C-alpha cells in the first residue's frame, strides 16, 4: 500500500511539472493551431527571471522579505515570458497563420536566438541591440517621404535595417572594450536558484515523505489549471477566444477583434510557460538548454491528450508522469519479486530515466495507432480532422 | 547553344572533381566531402518535404543508422580475428553481441547501410500514415521517435558504446587507413558520384507519374484520396526512399568524419537538415544539395572565427527563409528574383510581351533603323 502511495505521489510530482509546462503549449496549440517550438525557451526566460528576482531580494532593502521572493517571481515571470511571446506573435507568427510547418521552423529559429541570447547577453550587447532596433524603426521616418513611393523602396527598407544592424554590432563591439559593460549577465553556465527556507524541507504525508518544493509545484499547477479554466470558460475574453477557435470568420463578422484575440491567447500561453519556468528552478539548476529538455515531452503530452482539451492535457501529463516513474524506478520488481527471469531482465533494462522515456514514448506512439486524435478527440465531420 | 547548356554543368562537375582535390588542402577537401554527403540526406528531405509536404524532424534516425552500420563494420575490420572491439572491455562484455556478427561481412554492411534505414522508415511511416496522421502531428511524432532512438543509443554502453560512439579512423580498407589523406580523397570522389546518383534518382522519381502523385499529396491529399488513389502507399514508399538516402548519407559522413555517435540523432541536427533544404529551395532538387553545402561551409567558417554568433545567424536564417524567401535561393532565382531587384534599382529588363513584339528581331531592327522612339521604354 505504501508503495502505491509512493508511486502515485512521485508520478504526480513528475506529472505536475509536465502539466504546468504543457499547459501553455496546449492553450496556444489547441486554440490557435500554432506550433511554438520556442515554448521551452519561454520557460527558460521564466527561470532566468526567477534568478534575477532572487538576486534582487538577496541584497538591499528587500532582504527582509527574501523568503517571499518566489511569490513575486511568479507574476513577474508570467509577464516577462508573456511579453516575449507577444513580441514573437506580433513580429513573426502573425505572418505565418495557416502555415503550421513554417511556423514550426520559424519558432525553432527564435528558440536558437533566445538560447544564445541568454548566453551572451551583456550590457554592451543590450545597448547595441536597442540602438539598432531604434535606428531601424526611426530611420524610415527621417528619410524624404517621396522615397517611400519609388520603385526601389523595398531595397531601401532592407538597407536601412542592414545599416542599423551594422551600427548596432559596431557599437556593441566598441562598448565591449569596457570591462563593466562586457561582463555577460548570466554566462553559458547553469544558474542555481536558492529555494526559500519554507520550500526546502519535506512534509510527512503518512505514507510518503514529500519534498515541500514538489508540493508547492503541485499546488501551483492546480492553481494555474483553475485560473486557465476560469479564464477560458467564464471571462469575456476567454469566451471570445473560444469563439474564434470555433469559427474565425463568423467571430470576425460578429465584431470580435480576432487579431487582439490571437495576441492575447499567445500572451497567456507564453506567460504560462514563464510560470512553468519558475517551477523548474525549484527542481535543480537550470541553463540555456532548459527548453530542449522539455519541449518534446510537452508536445507528446499535448498530442496524447488530444488538442483543444485541457482535461486531456492533465490526464496525459499525469499518465506519462506516473508511467515514467513506475518504469524508471523499476517499482514493478518490488511489487512482484517472483516474476519470471525474462520479464525481470526486461524491466531492469528499462529501469533508468532515459530508457523509461524510450518505452513511454514508444507506448504513446503505439497508443496513437488506436486513437490517432488522442485521449479526448474533438468531434467533427471534417475530412481534415 | 542548347547542347552546350546541357553539357556545361556536367563538365564543371567533372572539372571540380578533378581540380578540387589538387588545390584544396586535405582538411578543406575532407570538409567539402562531408558537406556533400550531407547533400544526400537533404535530397531525401526535399523528396518528402518539398515534393510530398511531410516535414520530418527525425531524419537523424536513418542518418545515424547508416553511420552505425558502417561504424560497426569498420570496428570489426580493424581487429585481429577472435578479439573484441576495445570498448567492450570497459563494460565487462565478454562475447560479441549477436547483432554485431553479420557486420563482419562487407556485403551485408553494404546492404544494411540503406536497407535498414529504409525498413525502419517504412515501418514507422506506415504506422503513422495508416492513421492519417499528418502535418505538424507527423513532425512531432518523428521528433519523438528521434528522441527515442537517441536515448536508446545514448544509454546502451554495453551494446554500442553509448555516448562515446564508434571510431572509424583506425580501420583499413584495401590496406589503406580510412583516416589517411589518400583514402579521404577517394571517399570524396565516391561522395561526389553518389550525390549525382542520388540527384538523378530523385529527378527520375519526381518527373514521372509517381512524382505527380507526390505533388498531389502535398497540394490536396483528400482530393487525391477521393480520386481513388491510396496516399498511404505513396507516402510510405517515399518516406522509405528518403530514409535509405539518409542512411547512405550517414555512412559517407561517418567515414569522412571518423566517428559515429548518438549526437547524429540529436534533435537540433535533424532540424538543421530541414533548414538546408529550406534555404536551398524546397522542391528544387539542386537547391537541397546547394543548401547543405553552403550552410555547412558557412557554419564551419563562422564557428572557426566567432563561435558564439553562429546560433544567432542560424536562427536568423530560419526566420528569413520562412518569412522572406519561402522558395529558397534556387526558387528565388528561378522565379526571376535577380530581375526583380534589377527592376527595383532602375534598369527594368526587357520583358517578352504578348505577342512578343519587343523581342521580335524584325521589330528591333526596325526600331534601330528609325532611331530612338520618344516615350519608349528607358
């Protein structure tokens, strides 16, 4: 019986991180049909936000309330990742609606840029970047207006941005000579977030001993789920989002601002990634490659759960979590010590975290053979369901 | 004139094959050979993505399978009879695992390089296509499959040396070290020949009725199905062909880089392959090869000078090619891109107008006889 509780709780703990990470993806993918490969990197931004907030609270006037920094980090991470997502939607994804494969590639490119960005960001880099963007945006206004009507206007537009970029790069490398400005903010190494004292111990739950951080994550996940459910079902904008999901052109005719709805959906989905990033920092050190560890798992959760259903995401994530734990820890051997030797060998073979992943993913692929649309498919009569 | 045009590319190709080994230092030649071999996997991706519209993010599986087949054969070849490859000793393995045995035979290995990846691709493809899983779901599933294979190969030290991979440099083929300059030059020629063969195969596939069916699947699969075709068969077959090409490519890449490791199945590498095709031009076969060679050469140059900027450049390439150059460089060239730019900066080229008055030699002669016409084209 103890073993059952142990398995359930540990599976729940693994699964809840997955739920949190996949929730934002489920919102964006389920409601907009957009594949966001940069989702993991948005999580990473959330994690780095937590790191920055922690450092702010460590010294200075806020030192007294250090234990509470994590509660500040959550909304802040939501905001940072959400705004990054909004920027991404406004600049790139907006141009690619209806072309999911292209979106996938473009967001992958964004994820590469974000990874390298946190590695090499320094004050000089940021100044150069800001100047380049400002120059690129302002320069066209300063040029004589009739030039905009000429045949070669597109060439001029490209040239402006190229020159702005070159100026930015020159400025950044020039400022790089100054030692203070050249110091990278985070460097390529992993960062460690110190959990506040109240999240460090563990709680005795009768049968199992749960680390408090895990319980906190479970609570955070539950909260996020309730919030998303309320937002989509009850709030005005949530209803608009669902309307646009069901029938875009009809919603447009009825006066729903579909572009705003798209931007808002993306903001919420990206913000949730930021919250997941906060949770991940509690589990260990995080680095620029954080996203890569989660993105495929998250997509598997969404595909397994069925697109557009939050319940599916939850069930799929918890299922994958429990299954990974059961296989990875080899618990079956404890339950049934007298199993045949062949089976025993097989279970030992898969009893590591990475081999458990092999088996779980293989099982998911097999499962999709029987239910191609996932656990909770959307009903419809379209050919292209 | 027309004959000259058909022969010129081939002449250039042969000349390049003969001259480049003489003028390039061995290191650069080896790099070029590697990148050319990557052109073969890019051709396969062009078949399934450019022509059939299926974006596979898992070509690394087949690439690495081909590489491992060659790697295992060369590991065994380098040994005196009766001994085990060295790494087995580290993990306390006493007997050669059964699946290594057939790789003693060069013939079996030669078959395995392309048949095994084709089989795996065929089975995987059939299971996915049978359920009409497509679009982004197909991409995600192939990526998950890639991760499965990666984790498996990465974790199995006792079977295939896990993370460390298999080295191929120390084996001898026909008495010559695989890593030696002379052997690498031969491998460069082999790669060149195989790239041309793969290109010819793809061209033959895409020119006929089969190619039409592939394009129909890309453009409107339900309609093709309602017309009485079975897209599953076409998709499975073309996916298997692309898998076989990836296997050959992986084998060539392995012998030229001297090692095969699970890193060939890393998730980013397989997505990179897609971007080679995208930059070169989807649906243009030559574009896939060009893209693979150009981008990898750029990568090696940039990584030598400014390693930290490469990810920015690569990310920018993804964005640029998707938003501004959807047909890639070759597609842009063929659709008259250079002429458009020429027109923008002020010298619009003469366009053939219907019924081709402008370019009619008689009209031009008449125009010259009359002198410049006021108000004519600048």
